[in-house]
């Protein structure tokens, strides 16, 4: 493919992806199958809004700038450029999502060629989950875009090692966009160290690995240097001067307060990995191809390129982080979408056999070494396949139990069978190639599936949350103090001063004493205090027996009816 033709098609892909992300940018996110929480957009842009409107980053005790300084800086830049508002806040994830499309193509072109790059770009540009998260003013899109940037730069380092500096810096920026990117910090550092270790003849001979290219070794050095410099710079200029706040928000609030680390909790998160959310189900054909690509890379691990190894680590180390921290919320899975698409695209566009030839001669020892990886891939693949058919009632005590048992049984049987009859199984897959017709069919099916979901959403989309925020601004003058998390969620189209209340953080300690805040904003449908944790809003409301509802607002958060209520806490005092 000529360079001019490649760039033309790539540009069309980027433009198409941009259109999907910018049409109806004030619309409510879909309430099913994606996991976006609309009332989280206001809280996470809170400090940027403060600075843009009032000239101060901090106006109360909820300050996510200490969790997401990079995201907050970008949001502030957007507000300064375009004004404070819903679509303005969403320009940051839009730009992140579009950038990720271009960056993924750049990395794939360097690693596997232009055809593979265009396949990956087209799939990522239209992937429904990724598109919708790119339309929400939340951190996941920006964090993942920096991860894609880091991986792409790492891949391009095979030709120009200085790209390693970009890879290191982008990894640090991903972490300071959202600390959930910690897995990728470990993954890219580990792969760089592996490359450096394999550059030593003695160690290389002991494991029978091929010598890494000189450019890859230099890329590894530049990557580690970029990581060190970026973390040191951000640490000295931001973390150290605000250490107590940084420690509270990133450790005490985000780590110590949430997950439990006992055996039962880890087992729950491990089993929930494949069934608690449906992103992998919607990606299932690509997930199967990505799994096959991971197996192929692991089989030829001694000769694999650094960027290939990093894709495998991206998925596997990322899954491990979910098991340790949290595998129950959909936002945790967004960061895997580009990696799965990249791996699947490499298989679809390579015209090579599904497994490399050396798979047939793999010893029992090498097969057993990879056993945890084969079981993880099989469990996630089977779990995401059976999930739609075996889920129990949403309100039941164990809605995933049957899906977990069936998926685990199928995974064990499949892996055991593959290990026992490995030569025959491997020989079959080394002889099979994914032809052009098969690859084209998979690509067209995925494009139609994702665009179909987008069209269904577009036909029924509305702007209820946007209108509710405008109406709130018409009722309350600028600067009015309003208590409650939902006040943050509906603050982007007005000038109220929201007071975020979280369980054990934010404005929690003085939640019963904020008589300066006459109003409180919360849901009453689907239930009172729906947005709060364990009855937090109800506790506050009970302190004000003379409260009265001032106004109600139709909003859109769940598949059912949703309503926000503005309450005057002192109406009859």
C-alpha cells in the first residue's frame, strides 16, 4: 500500500471517528451496556470549573485535582478556551479518543504494517464502548489515550529509539491522569528491563532467546529514562508540595477505603472479571482473536518484538490489577479496548497462520509454565460468551454464580484438552490461516454491530441532564451553595457552588453543619439518595424535618424513570 493511499484512508478513519464522538455532544450517555455515570462528570471536573469560574482551584473539601492533575489541567484549558459547560467539558475525552485512534494506527504501522494499522484504526474508531466513553467528561478516555501513546511510541522506537522518551513520559502522564494506569507503568518498565536483560549474551544464552535489536535496546533505555524524568518532575512540582492531600486521595480514599484484600474478596474479583460487566461480551469476536494472538506471542516469546510483548503485558497485568483492586465496575475495563483491538488486528491483517510453527514442538514444561495465562484467557473468553445467557435476576444474591461455574468448567476442560492433545491441536492451528475473506467478514460484522448500537442510541438520545442543569441555573442565582454530589453532577450549565459529600471524604465531616447551604440536590427516583453511598443523603435529610421540595428535574441515569429534586432544608423554619 502506498504511503499516500494509507494516509488518505487513515485520515478518513479519523474524521469518521471524530464525527461519531462530536454529534449531539450535550446528549445524555446511554443508560445500558456502557456504564457511564452522568452525575460523575461534574465532580471530576470540579476543580477545573472552580478555577475557570472563581479563580481558585479549591472552594471546598472535594478536590479531585490531587487524584487526576493531568485531566484537571486539560479540563481547565478547555473551559478557558470555550467556556464552562457540558460540551466544553467533553471536548477533552473527545480529543483523547480521536488521538488514540491515530496513535494506535501509528504504533500498528510501525509494528505490523499499514494494512494492520488501518484495520485497528477502523475498529477503534467505531467501537461503541470506546466511542461512548470518549463522549463523557471522565478520566478513562484520557488515561487510556496516554497508554496508547506510550505503546505506540514504544513500537516506533524500533526505528527511532528516541521515541522511548515519549513512551516513558506518556506512561507517567497516564498515571497522573488516573492512578489505575499503575499496571501499565509496571508493564512497560518490566518489558524495558527484559529487553535490557536479553542484551546480555550470558543471560540470553541461558534462556535461548534471540538478541534484541540495537534500536530496541536503546528504546528501552530511553523509556526508562523518560519514566524516571517524568515521575521525578511531576513528583517534585506537584506531589511533594501537596503530599498530605495526594496521600489522602490516592491511598487512604482510593485504596484503603474501597477494596478488601482477604482471600474471599480476591476470589470474588477473580471470578467477576469475565462476567460482572459486558464490555468483553460486546467485543467477543475480537477478544477470541486477541486471545489467539496472545497465545501466539507467548509461544514465540523468545523472538517476539518488545511492542508485542507489551501488548500481552497490557492485557494480563491489567487483569491482575483488576483482581487486586476492583473488577466490578465497567469503567475499569475501558483501558483494555485498544489493546484487544490491536492484538486482533495483527492477526486479521497478517495473513499468517493462527499459531507459529514452533508451537507444535512446545514441551510439556513450557506448556505448564503458561498454564495460568491459558486458564485466564479461556475463563474470560468463555465467561464473556455465556454471560448473557446464564445471568440470574439482577437483585438476587449471586446473579453471576451459574455463569462463573459454567465458564470455569469450560475453561478447565478446554485448557486440559489442549495440553493433553497439544501436538495435534497446535498442528491444526499452525496450518490454518485467516484469509482475506474471513478477515473482511469479521471486520464488517464488527463495524455493523458497533454502528448499529450507535444508531439505536442516536434515535432515542435526549438532553435531559443538560436541560436540568440549565433549569437549576434559572432557579438559583450564581454563587448559591448547594449540598450533595448531584449538585456537582448538574453544575456544568450554571454557576451554583456545589458542596460534594462522600462517605468519609469530601465535605463529610461538616455534612450536618452546613446551614450556610440552604439547598440540597439529590435523586428521589429511582430512590432517595440514589447517587450517595449507604444512606448518606438520607442521614443529612433527617436533620432537617422542615425541609421542602422546591423543584423537580427529569434526568437520565438508569434505564427506568429518574428524577432529581432540589430541597430547601430550612423552608418552614
